[in-house]
């Protein structure tokens, strides 16, 4: 399985769009891996996770061929993860000679309700709602939605994605996992080859009851997943989705997690496992 991180920031980007703090000033001068756009990833160049307004930029920067994408899974309705107007470009005069003329879109309940009126008038897409603990079986993938601890009323998802004998836990935007998530993972005996975790707060303290995580929360979450046998010594562990408030310069983050053995996502990073 190939996972590519296309965008690795929280909603404001890094440097944040209107911010003049010392962290944003520094990343503007340094550039490179420190520049972070809104959260999005792609698996095997054909399964897209989230659809921010930065999608077009991501495709250009990373050589993503949009007409080959088969599936889109959306985590929740926040606009930095779901900009539904982009789907208007997936048909007719906007898109010719497509390898995959029908894009299968899987939304959490909140994203579906928020975009319902727009989605009903679109062609070239098939819209589905995926509920908590539901598994979608596709030709080459099994995708299971888990309840994210994010914001009330949206029923946000994060996902377990299985393909070619490998299993990925893609855990953004969520706080510390609900007890029934750990129970479900244990009951199903998942063994993760790669976990990528929400690290919005980095080392700014945040409660386990909150809608994002930082490094202390991630460490506790990884410890629990290890305890139930789902994370092993050879599991690849990645942190991703960073707010500018925590100073997510690449070298700063790598220094913070060097003893944990975590990899730090950056825009464009590819991990094959």
C-alpha cells in the first residue's frame, strides 16, 4: 500500500493565512517541508481521503491524475476537509476522456446533510453515507468507519483501510479514541501496519475529551493500541495534522518525537508499506 500525504496542516494552514506570529514568520522564510496545506491524503493514487479547497493545488504539486481516482472518503463536514463544490468539476465540459468517469464518494452523515442540496444536482459522482462501525467493501479495499471524537452532531468518521494484506489506521480529526473504538478494534483483532494520528496541538496540553490530540494524547493512544495487540513493534507510526500554534516546523517536530520512533508527515511525503 502507498500512502501519500498531500496536506498536513490544520484549518489555518502553516504559515496560517492571516497570521504574523514568530512561527509563521519563520516558516515563510524557510519554506520547503515546513509549508503545510489543508489536510488530505491519497492511497495508491486512487483512493482519496478528504477534499479541501487545496485539492487542485495538491494535484498539481504531486502529479496526481484526478481522472484515475476511484474513491473519495470524507471524514467530516468542516470546510478544510470537505469542499463539495470541487465535485462540480467531475463531469461534462469540465472533465473529458476520464479513466474513471464515476467517482464513488463516501461521506459521514454530517457532510452529507450539509452538502445534500448541492450533491443532488451533480453528475459523475455516486454519493454514499458511511456510518460508524460500518465496513464498505470495494474491489481492492475494505474501509471501516470509526466514530471520531470531534464535534457534536456531525458524526465524524476516521477510517481503517485494508488492501493487499495491509491495514492502515487513519485517525484524523479526532481526540483520544472513545472506549467503544478500542473495544471494536480489539474484538476484530486488527493488526495495523501503519497508524497516522491527529497531532493538532503538538505539545500544547489538551484534554482527552477534546476534538483533537497532541503528543501526550497520542502516546497514550498508541500505548492502549499496543496493549490490545493492534500496534506492534514494526508498526509504522506517523503524526500529522498540525496547528501553527504548536510550531510545526519539520525539524522541530522530528526532534520532539525522535525517542518515540514516530515519523512526521509533510506535504507530499510518501510511505509505502
